[in-house]
């Protein structure tokens, strides 16, 4: 787990530098040309840098081992960091909409030189690389904060494409292309907010991680197990807690029942390496004889 967090931090530090370069280039170009779409895209990119900083703080806390006050560890702080990214996105969303509406009202047309197109294409190439690299590392490390940040940057790719098309429209004499592109940026940001909110809420609300049937197949394959019930899983995809009740014959000696529980736990850890801990309660089957049909 320590190596995992070290890798996540290394990725975030590298992405932070790239995001700062991209945001700075866009903002300078937007200020110089007066293009509200470019400026909005620049501030959108700037929130990538802010979200990287939030993520770094979240990961630094999440990597701490369990303690007296946090027996389940600090893993959810990483999820809370992704919520911080969501808040930054919502703030920039409001600013983008305001800027676009203001440009629609004043009707002014920005002047973008050829070098401006070159800068936008270069930032687009950087963003595409960031999305690919951060997405790949997020999947490899099973980090929702990296995946959330990659989705954020993916919206940058889409918005930059829209802005480039808007600048082409402006050069062709369409004054509405600039503010309309800025509103399109707002749409991309809103979609990214929705995706991040979905994943964060799933973890914070303790949504089921593993299907019960998959867990039951592993448990009931152990000799001496008559069935199981009350299977519960929660947590992030790479850091899952599980508890369940396992049925064994009531006449089974306590030491043997204890050995069976260890076999069940070992098999579960082997089948689901994402498990951080498994709590097993051994009990006899229901008196009413409601035993499940064994699977062979």
C-alpha cells in the first residue's frame, strides 16, 4: 500500500507541472486576444492544477496506517479529495457561464493570430498525453483520485477541441462562435462533475462492491461450510472490507470451526485481492432448515 501511494504521488506531481504549463499558456493567450472561450478553457485547465494539489493532500492523509481513531484506515480521505476536485469544477463552471453570457451581451469579437492556433494545438497534445498516462496509472494503481483527475483532464481535451473550432469560426466572421464555445465548455465541465459525483457517492455511501453470488461461490467451496448469509462489502474498488456469517455443523469443535473460518478467509483473499480485511462470524445453520443448495 505504501508503494501504491508513492506511485500515485509521483504521477500527481508530474501531471501538476504539465497542467500548470497548459493553464498558463491558455490564460495568457486568452488575455492577449480577448477570446472568452480561450480564457475560460485556461481557467478550466487551472482547476486541473488545483485539483492535483487537493489530490496530493488527500493522498498524503490517505496513506496513513490505521490508528486508534481510524481502525479502518484513512482510505476515504482519497475519496474526499476527489470530492474536492468536484467542488473546484463547480466553481469554474459558474465562472465560465458568466463569462459566456457577458460576451453574448456585448457582442465583441476577439482577434486571434495564427500563433494562437499553434498554442492551442500544443496544449491539446499535452492534455491528450495526460489523459492517457493518468488514466492508465489510475487503472494500474486502482486509484479513484487519479481516475477522477483523468476524467477532469479528458473534459479539457474536448473543450480545447471546441475552442479551436470556435476560433476558426471567429476567423471566418462568426461573432457568436466564441461565447457559444464557452457555453459548450460549461457542458463538458458539468458532465465531468456528474461522473466524479457518482463514483465518490458510491464509496462514501458504502455501496456493495462484490456480488453476493461471487462471494458465496468461494465460501461454499470450502469443506465443512454448509452455507453463508449476511454478506456485506464496502469501500473503494482497491480497498474493500467484508463481513459475513458462515454456517458450519453445530457439533463441529470450536477449534475446527476456527480453522474452517481461516480457510474461508484465505480463499476470499485469494479470489479478491482488493480485500483489506474480512470478518467472519461462525454459526450453526438456521433451525428451520433453510439451507442453501450446495454448488458442485
